[in-house]
């Protein structure tokens, strides 16, 4: 475990071993712990704690934010018309926001299904995704129809961590000294 982290070294992203709880924290069940999702916490695991209402609220909130953002962009475009910068600049601004929104939508949608293979590239695209924020908001909205955004990815990671934990636990059960003696007795008989 590192000094500045609550996640032990060598554990999968999205899982925290229960033995790593700080002093004074409530004890949790042994094994990996699920990674919380923004606005959902860990309610996605068992779909409890008003999970359906949270999905509805997150979807409606992201749609409302996207609509409000479109109005803000419309006012900005009207500002360009008032400034009389020319039709070419107006067309370039509209095309830029459309392309950036499409790229942001695609990258956000793909991000719900897998972790980025190259985090450096994701950092390079952060500015483009910021410009195309409407696309990211719409991807979030559409994803809430089927699941909490990112739930499928985190569920797969969590279940894999549980399988690894169960495998480690089962291989450690029993007295290791007794197993060695049983093996050595069989070897002596031959």
C-alpha cells in the first residue's frame, strides 16, 4: 500500500481490498469493494438505494444541461452575428462545435465500455472533449436508458476481482504443513 493512497499496490482499478480500511472506518466484508460511480455511489451493484430514480435524475439532468448549453451557444453565435465577423467565421464555429461534439460523444460512449488503452491520448483529447461538451452530455443521457454510465465496465471489473479473491482464498485454506506432510508420505511410499 502506498503512503498517499487507500488502494493497495497490485489491486485492479475499481477494487479495494477490505483489509486496507483506515483506523476508525467501519469494517466491510472481506474481499474487493466496488468502485463508486458519480451520482450513483455503489448502488449500481445491487440496484438498491433509489437506483432507478438516480438513473432518471442523472438522465434528465444531463439532458437539461445539454439543452441549456445549446441556448448558451446560440447566444454566443448571435454575438458573432452582431459583431458582423462574416459568414465564414460563423460557419467555422458551427462546424467546429458539431465535429467536437461528435468526437466527444463517441469518446464518452466508448469510455463507458472500456478503460482507455492510452491515457496520454485521452489527456490530449481533453480540450476537444471540453469544446464538444454537448456530445458528452448527450452520451451520458442516452446511456442512462440502459444502465448507470460505466456500470457494465465496473461490474465486469468487480466480478473479475471477486473471482480472483475467491481463488486466492480457496488456495490458502487448510494447514499448509499438513499438505506438505501428506505429499511427502506419498513420495516415501513409492
